[in-house]
C-alpha cells in the first residue's frame, strides 16, 4: 500500500509561486485563500546571506493532529496513499483542525468546511502528478510513494541532505525539503 | 502537402555546423577576450569595472527588478496573480530602518533627485539589501482608475527614473542611476 509524500529541492526553487497559481486553478480555490504557499527564510548578514525558499502545503503527516482532534470524523486518513483528507459533508466547520495544525495548512472554505491540500488525489488516481508538481518550471518538486525504496522520492531522501518543517511538533510530516 | 499538412525544408544550422571548426567575425577568427577592435576604437580592450558615480549624501540608489509572479506591468489585475502579490514593496536595509524608526509594513513615499514623489508604497526592512540602496519590483503604481483592482496599489519605479545612463561601449541603458530619499508617514 502506497504512502504518498513529496520531496522539494530548495536549491532549485526560485519562489515563482507557479505552484500556488496551479493549485488555485486546478482546485478552484476561492479568492483570498490558498492550499499551498511560499515561505522565505533569510539567514546571515550582508554580504553573507542565505535565502531558503520553501513551497509549503499540508504535510499529510503520519501522525496528524487534525485527524485526532476532529469531533465528527470528517478529517481522516484515506487508505489509498495514506493521504489526509476532509469529508466536506461531515465537516461542521468547528476549526479544531485549524488550531491543531502546526503548519497553518487549513482554512475554512466560504461554503463552511475546512479545506486544504489533497495532494491532488483526483489527478493522482488518474496517474498524473499533483498540479503543483506538474507545473514547476524548475522541476524542483517530486511526488511519489515513500514506502517504495525504489521510488524517486525515496531515493532522493536516501541520498540528499534534507529537513522537514517543525519536526519538534511530532507530527512526522511527509514533505521533505532538500538542502 | 495536402496529405501531411506540413512540409519541412532542409534544416539549416542555427549558428555552427557540426564537425566544421567555428569561425567568428573577428580579426583573429576566435572569441577574443582581448579585443583589438575595441582598442582601435579607443576603448579598453578588456572590459574594466568602472565604479558608478555616488549619489548626493543621504540618498539611496534606487534599484529595480522583477518578481517572478508578474510579467512587466501587464498582469497586476489578474485575480490569481493579484492574490499572490497585490502590491510591491520598497526594500530598506535593516540598519537604515532602525535609524529611521521604519518598520516592515509602514507606508512611505520616495522622492527622487528631481523632486518626483512616488505613490505610497509599503516598506520591507530586510538584511537582504545594502544600506546605500533601496529596491522595488517593477510593474506597480498603475495610474489608470479603470484598473480597479490594482489602481492605488504600490508605487511605480519607472516614475522615479527621470535619469538614465548610456553605456559608451555598446549603448545599453542603465536605469539604476536615480537616487531617492524616504518620506515617512505616507
């Protein structure tokens, strides 16, 4: 059984926000909201500066606090790919998951339910990559099965130095950033 | 033609032919790092760095550049791109910001050496810029009220570029030769 994850090469990412635009278009994300976004972290002092750009979204954590805190079972881990999803019909918009998510990955859709990245499951089920991965002009994003040691994502994690966001939150996120 | 819809002619080499030694239209027929043509024309045969003139004391060199989100000044009212970036910011060095009491998010105006004052623009106080320069992304500060979603957002760098420099060697235009002061409380 697959366990989907993402690997993003921060050395290649230029922060163009193409992933953000692609996601909004693909998933009809309402104005003023987004399911993925760009963060920039500047370290050092002029002239020795180091800028790390990260394309961020729901980390589809192995230990997802948004699922355990959900009172209705709307937030759940899907069997296929172990992806964290929200059942819109079960969601009552209580925002417990918004508070629980250490990554700020969720928002309340104007229609009243919690919304977030789905890893573009509707595309993945058709054999396509998520929209953000597909459009990236620098090809810095990779999507695949973390449980398959032969997959591209597994090989990248095995061979490159990498980090995850907020490891101390204990959520075991499944988006890995290469440095 | 009717059957295929497309007929390809023989492909011409774009620059150089495979297997044929490349020749350049220079006196030596090679790429010249030391150019006798430039020397004969009265220029440095090997290009030399010339330090640009400093601005008046107390002013900042205005640098301009692009954001990957927007294309020139054409896309600022596109709803999706506007959501990603709806106004530009003027980058100010952190030490300068501390001296002026300026914080990221404060609105300022820029006044250039010829008295041109920009629209109000948000400051971004950052270590990512030198203390003698300020930087802003091109394409904002639209003046047409008809562009309802972007009118009044950010400031125009072009408006502040009342001067430009011309490279005596190849005629290129240098636009980062304007100097501004920061007017707070905009």
